[in-house]
C-alpha cells in the first residue's frame, strides 16, 4: 500500500519520486574471511602480511584523495603565498603535517613509524594501589574523615557545617544577595533571595542535638509511633462493583497519580456504595502511601474515596505531625532508601504494614513543621515554573526544527 503524498505546491522544475526510483537499495552483508577493522574500513585478510599491505595502501589512497580535492588545492595555494610565515599559517602547518606522514617509513612488525616503540605501562610508570585511611570512615559533605569515636565524628561534622556556612557568606554572590535583601523598601513577598538569606541565617544559628545531629527540640520517631497505619482492600470481583452512577464512591488506583506529584483530586473509576464495606475509606486531608509496584510514593487526599490493597493510609489519634510536612519527609531520598531496604519480593517488591511502621523520620515541633512546609512550597513552586518554561522552550525548538525541514523539502528556503 502506497503512503499518502504529503508534499504539495512544489516550485517549478521539482517533482516527486520514490526512493526506489532514485536509488538502488540493497541489504548489507558480512565479509567472509578474517575481519580487520582499520580506519573505519573492513578488509578480508588471510595473512598478517596482506593486512599490513592493505592498510598501507589505504593510507596512501586516503592522502591522495585529500590532495586531489579543490579545498586542498586552495589550502596549499594559500599556504605558500608570498610573505607567508609559519607561525601565521595553521593551514601551512597542516600541509606539512600531511606531507610528513605521507613520507614516513613504517616499522612493518608493529605498524608504527620508524623510531617509535611499544612499551607496557609498567615499563614507563610506577603504579601503586590506593589505600583506605585507618579508623572509622565518615562520609560527610563530600569529605572523608578518620574518626575514632562518635564524639569526634560529631565535632568534625559540626566544624564542617560552620566552615561551609562561612564559605557561603564570604562569596561576592552572597554579599550581593544580602545587600539586595536589605535595600530600602524591600518587601518579603517581593524578594525570594531575601527569604533564602533569612533561611540560611536561621539554620546557621540553630543549636544541634549532638546525639541525633538534629536541631534542639527535634526528635526521631518511627511512623508506627506517630500513626495508625491501615491497609486498603478490594471488593471482589471488582468488575461487579464498578459503576458510573452519580452516587458511586471514588475508586483510587495507582494510575490516578500518573500526572500528579502531591494531591489526588479525582479518580477515573467509581465503585458502588456497597463496596465500601469491603475496602478502606479515606477522607480529605488523609495521607496515603503506595506499598506495591511503585512503592513508597506518598500523596495527600483532596477528595474522598476507597483505596485497594496497594495503598496504606496514615491516621493520627493525636495531632503531632502536619500531613504536608510528612509528605515532604516521605518524598525525600533518605526515607525512600529505608523503604527500598525494607521492601520484600523478588519480582514485585512491596511493603507490609509492620515494615512501614519501622521507618524513622525527624519530627520537629508543629510550628517548625509549618515553617518548613511554607518554605518548601515556595521553592518547589518556583522550580515547577522553571520546569514548565524549559519544557515549553524545548517543544518550541522541536517545532522550529520540523518547520525548517518541511520548508527545505518544499523548496521554500531557496526561493
């Protein structure tokens, strides 16, 4: 079946042809005999002597081809123009380089120019193995320290933090930031740089709990200590419970999170009200977590519905953690590393409730949690805007490339 012709309105003298009408198209074949890959060419060689002779012939042929081109003639004529000096003419140097190699005598045994030789790395270099430092290794801020006690490690880490903050403060960019932050009439909502400056100052003055390396007032808790964690359920057979009626209950599936990162606001399917007693109902504001397939992904509910057994929901009897803060904590790479370590299964990994309860998270006071959420919301919103702008620019660039190609093959670029 012939494809539709998309080329129309050609300039006079242009015509449309198939590739078969203008080209002889044949399939490639592998050469017989020993394959030798040299200078991007494959030769059929039946002896080392024949291979060397063919390679020499290829070199001579390549140099002759270069010399026969009009561009090369132009190069050589410009090289030998009157008053031309070697240091002023890179083209002349190139010409002499080519002449040198074309006249070089080669050592047939090693296929190298005369005077060259082959050495092992051991003959020209002293090679030694690296060694690990003695004592306990602590990897912190891309540095390795030798620590012989927890106290020494903590002290060194604190020193590194102070040094890092001092380095930031000493940079011209930081001075520019601080001066712009305190300019007359500057308002907090108008200056994200000012907000960043205050954030750095706040954390640089924070007192740390040496035992857990956390700010004072913070503590470490397991998810099992903070939440009642419950697994979802599925009414079966599920097909008999699916409905399109207006009184249907949202049926929350992993597929509903395809194009979202934080909030679940709607679902593709609903189940009959009687299916609720065979499932787990979640409310607006509840935090849910995937525990199978793409496990360890948290979401916050902005609607109600029922979850199947690929989800767990977190409930609090006493408010000690903000759901928005918990979302950010569970989204971090450090917590996901805990999930990944505890997940079980050879083909499909999953997390059971008892393992999820073991996950440890930092828990600051509620007021501090809200401050952190406010900062992260602002920063992530700015990053998402930048991502959208970047993607839009990439899409526009791709459209422009396609447009140029279309114009070129309709004859419009040269008219």
